[in-house]
C-alpha cells in the first residue's frame, strides 16, 4: 500500500484486542477495574474499552504524522503491552478471589463485600 505524505498527515494506527473471560459478570469486573485509571495525559495513544458479552475489547489508536510515524508505532506497542500486563493482573486477582459462585458480584469484587 502506497500512501503519500498528505494522506498520512491525518491517519492513525489502530489495534483492537479482544480478551475472553469465563462469563459476562467476570468481564464486567475486569472492565470496571481497567476503567479506573485513564492513560497519562501526555500519551498520544487513545484507548476505547468496551464489553461484548464475556469479552472485553480495547481499541488503541495513535495519530500518524509524517515526521514521527515509527515513534507512534512504538508508543502504540508500549500502550498495548502495558494494558495486557494490567489485564493479566486483573485476571489473576479475579481468579484468586473467585468463590465458584456463578453470581460473582462485580460490586463485591470492587468493594470487597
């Protein structure tokens, strides 16, 4: 694909990641946990997180400019890696506190009761 410099000025790199959980309630707990902290204000990578049944979908976008195309790709990679580390931590925490109850309450998981 050949893009000229003018087309690259207003484009963006985009990557979507889908992570599956055991059930929609567990996915809701993960969504609420991951939504607490927004990305740093200096970050040019934007995250959009949503739940689709028992899955979470996070779409990352980074603007493309002719002067720093590769730099934005690196920032996108770093943001995705950091987010996946957080997903792993949330998933391990949910597993550690899961009682085997299918009605696992997201309120209980967040507030501890």
